[in-house]
C-alpha cells in the first residue's frame, strides 16, 4: 500500500508541475510584466517557498496583499500546490528566456 501511495503522490506532483509550467508560460506570454519576469529569471527574488518567490518578483516591497498576488498569477485557479507554483515559475522563466534577447 505504501509503495502504491508513494507512486500516486509522485504522479500527482508531476502532473501539478506540468500543469503549472503550462500556466506559467501562458501567463508570461499574456499577462506578466517585464520586471516580474526579469526578477524571476535573474533569481533575485528566490525564497524558500515557491509562492514567496513569485510574490517577491511581483511585489518586492511587499505592498500588495498575497491574495492579490495570487489573483494576478493564477486567476481563478485554486489548486496551487508548491509543485504547481514551482512549475509555473519554470514555465514563465522558460518563455521569457526565449524572447529576452530581443528585449534587452
């Protein structure tokens, strides 16, 4: 039973990461501001938790309510595990890396 549940957990985490990466790419393409993506890509906002990293990229001076940051990034999506958010960041950074040379 333990092995089966561990495997199930790994699959769920991998699915969350993939789903988050797809959402992060879309967010980078449609909604994200240059400075947010730059901070994420340059890793100047790394924190111990993925949401806090994302929050620091968007609101480095912590002036925005965390709920608003969540809305900016995820909209109506409520199923945002740490794996989803880490994937989201990776997807956004990857999308930005593909075009950054044309911007900077």
